[in-house]
């Protein structure tokens, strides 16, 4: 993928993010953001968020498996 295409892709993702924030704010009667739409400006930030979510899922799976094993032995 060329640098031009990468820049265009990044620009359209930012436009979508800004659109969603603006759209959500139209329904916000309290004046505080009720929905948080992350603004990932770099690939590193997106990767970091994806890794955090993956490890949270892994942790949940491990807890669930340990609970099942613990209950099976009783």
C-alpha cells in the first residue's frame, strides 16, 4: 500500500470518528459525553488498545477455566 493510500485511510478513519462524536453529542442532553469513542491517531495506539482488549479476554477465560476446575474437584 502506498503512502498516499495510507494517509487517505488514516484521514477517513479520523473523519468517521469525528462524525460519530458529533452525532452522539446530538443526543447528549446532560452535557457530558455518554459514549466514549476513542481517537486513535496512530497505529501504535490502535495496537496497544487491541493488545489490552486481548489480554482482558484471556484473563477472563483463565478465571472462568480456573473456576470450573475448582468446582469440578469439589
